[in-house]
């Protein structure tokens, strides 16, 4: 896995006349977890969306670097894994079919056992792997979403409220996941959960 | 001469020019043979209106393409301004054409290919604004409506050239020639007035267009000041 | 490296669409039932004998396309609208290249249209007593028409899925773009019904193919913009 870093400078975002983010700066790099904290509506998700290249900032810039070479915006997504409350997986497909689909889109040839291992690791029992996601509980869906985000072992991992809908065990799974990816990838976590704040190597507090 | 002075002079010149064109259309140009009564005189207003509707469509395309490249909000404002004027002028061209059709063929509407073309142009403009109203985010509004404008432009050549060729048309041949059965020979004085009117309407379009763009620029500038 | 897998990625999107559609059958039901209902209404009210002999070529061709177009409108916008509604659009946006998404969705809509045409056109001919001389030319025209309509509606679906009030907008935005196509297709169908030679439908066919081709080419350039903003 190559070391991709993400630097953002003076990022602001307005929706019409409403200012959501005002001049936020920071860096994502391997070995450090950046926690983005703040109350609901402070712009945590907006910041993560901008970092993912899904939204353009009104002001400021985001730069992806692979080593020293800057990456074009159209290639960011190849280096990126993301899970967020508004990023669902397909309800008509099973967990396994979802992962097969996303693996194929990313040009990965992963065998079913590998994918099942991944789902197991995130705490989705094997008997659920082939049922359609539409029949899942919200916690089980969250695990599939997380699996989708880390499927390709991305060098940049953005997690927006990763423990939402998860029980105590689920929270532990996310904590393990963040600990593992801290060594592998540049990680950003947007959260309100005080327990998750403790993962921070760096922290951005957004205010309303 | 300052910019404001120049503008004032040009506006006055445009006003005088239009008075001359209107007078010439009724008193200088002879009446055309092969048409009922004086109905052919509407050509001096109808054709320039249709021309401006198409010109506005082209300006909209150029501004849209520029917006997709630069993402400068003023280009989006340009595209919207051109479309607004295009909507007005295609409405005018439709109404004047329809009046003429009623005099000539006793029916306001005949589903002639040219009529269909202008109606589709109207529909495209209407759809363009319906789309704009449905997108609250400004940047997304700009890029999606620009994309729609470009997509719509692709169908234009088919409306103007292909469909009238497949179908038989009542419309007198003017500038764009598909082979209709009524060959219109322009007498030279008529041609002078028509060209004069074309210049006048193009001037009117550029005046209104610049006004809209200046207004949009002022709005953007004010918002920029509020942001800082 | 990734260029070689564009086809595989497009097929992955198509496969996902087909699997999901076969399980939910929402688009299939909408398009099929809409088509069938209008066909039955038209056939019952007009039937083979209510139309004067001299009006048959015009009216039968036009009615056929009215049925086909409105049936398709009810289903084609779903390819993108459902991704936004189910919140899967963002996931897909981050996982796939825009071109693969467009190609997959375009192919899905094409298959949907082909299924609709294969289902409705023979039924229509039987119920309305529509004797088509040039069956091969009509098939060719239907195929080219499906490609052009699928290209336009896939693009419009992508545009409206990001605006509010999507479903009504789809009709408003697609009608002016599709009208020239429909005019040419109706004209071509009339020609195909009256003559066995391909030459009869050629003018319409050329128009349809070039408009469809132009739309496809421009879509390749425009789609990434629409998809990512």
C-alpha cells in the first residue's frame, strides 16, 4: 500500500447564504488518526465529503499526494475508502454480492472466502452473508458498509460516525478497525462519541 | 468618453434605429406579391425575433461550456441571462408567426415543421428553467443546467435541418433553405429593411443581455463583500 | 492499467442492475404494465376498424410510438433516481469510474426498452391489425430507436436524479429532447409499414442513428460532470 497523504487548506463551504465551514485546515497522513468533532450541523460530514472529492469547497483547496506527486481529483476515489450514514449498500443484494460488486468495480479479484473472512471480522455471522441486505438490522447494515469501505485496503480511510447503529460489540469492532488502519492508512473519523475522541492523534473541533 | 456615456449614446442610437426600422417596414418597403394583403410585412419582425432566439441559444451554449470549464458563477449567470432572453424572443417569434399563419392560411397553428421547431425550442428553454428551479445548490445548478443545455443543443441541428426535410413545409423559405413550395424572392428594398431590423434586434439583444450580466456581476460582488 | 477493465466494470454495473431488477421488478412492472394498459385502452377504444383506410399509415405509426414512449418514461428514470433514493449513489460514486456507471446504466435501459418493444410491438400489430410490410426494416428502426432513446433518457435521468421533484422533471426535460427522435421514428415506421425495402426507412434511420450517435458521444463528455456535481 502506497502512502497517500491529504492536505487541506482554508477549506470553506457555503450552501446559498449559509456558511457551513469556515477556513478549516489540516493534514491526513499514515500513522495518525484525525478526529473531526463537533455538534450536529457543525459541518463534520461536509468536511469529509469535501476531503473525498464529493463536494467542491467554496474556498480553499484539498491536495492528495502519492509520495510527493499530487494526484488528480479524478483519481482520488481509487485511493479512498469511506463509510458514512448516507452511503448505503444495495438492499436487493446480499452482503456477499455487494462486496463482489464493489470489488469488481475496483478491478480486484477477490475470492468469496476472502470476502467472507472480511465480513466475519466485522462481526456479521456467516449465515447472514447470503441474505439480502434489505432483511438486515441497522447494525448489520453498518457492518456491511464498513466492509465496503475497507475492501480494497485504501491508503485513505474516511469514517463518518462509524459506530452509529452499533452495539457495544460493534463499537469494539470499529475500534479494532481504526487501530489496524492507523498503521496502514491516513484515517479521519467524524464523531460525537466521547469514546471515539480518544483515538485521536490530531483533532479538529468544528463549532456551529 | 466614459463607459457610461458610451452606453447612453448607444442606447439612444438603438432607439432611433428601431424607429427608423419600424417606419421603413411600413412605408419604405413595398408590399410583397403572393401574400394576402400587407401580411408579409410581419417578416421584418418575425425573422429577426427567430434569429435572436437562436442566437440566444448559441450564447447560452458558449456560456454553459465556459462554466463547465471555469466554474465561474458569472458564466452561469451569462447562460441563464441568454436563456431568459431566448425564451422571450422565441415566444415573440411564435406569436408573430402564428398571426401570419392565421392571415395566410386561416389557422393560427398548422403543426408545420418550423412551428414544431420553435415550440421545441420553447420547451427546451422552459425545461431549462424548471431544472434550475429544482436545484438549490448554486454550483450544482450551474453545472447540471449547463449539461442540459449542451445536450439540448445536440438536438438543434435535427430540428432545424433534418425534420423539416423529412416533412413537407408551408413555411416560406427565408434564410435557412429546405425546399418549400413558396419561393420568396426578396425585393432589394425589403432586404434592406430586413437586414436593418436584424441589426436592430441583435443590438437589442446585446443591450438586454449586457444589462442582465452587469446586474448578476453586481449581485455576485455584493455577496463577495458580505462574505469577507 | 484500469483502461482494460472498463468493460468489466461496465458489465459489473449492468449485472448489478439486472440482479436488483429481477428481484424487485419495479421498473419491469412499471414499464410492462403501463405499456399493456395503454395498448389495451387504445386497442379497445380504436381497434383495427375504427380508423379510415387513408388515415391508417399515419395514425397507426403515431399511436404505436405514443404507447412505446409513455410506457418507457415510467421506468427509464429509475436507474439513477433509485440510487439517490436508496442513498447508494454516493457509495457507487466513490467506487466506480463515471464512464462505467454510464455504460452499465445505458445498457440496462437499452435492455429494458428492447424487452418492452419485443413485448408490445407484436401485440400491437395483432390487436390493431397493423400489417407491416418491411418487418426487417421495422426491427432495425426499433433497434436504433432504442439505442438513441436509451442514451437520451439515461443522461436526463442522471441530471434529474440530483434535483428535487425528480420524476416530474424527467418528463419535462426529456420530452423536448426526444420529440425530434419520435418524429423521425414515426415517419420511419410509416415507411417500413408500407414498403419491404430498407431504402424506404433510410432517411429516418439516418436521422435516428446520427442523433443517437451524437447524444452518446456528448454523453461520454458530459456524464462525468453530471455524476460528480
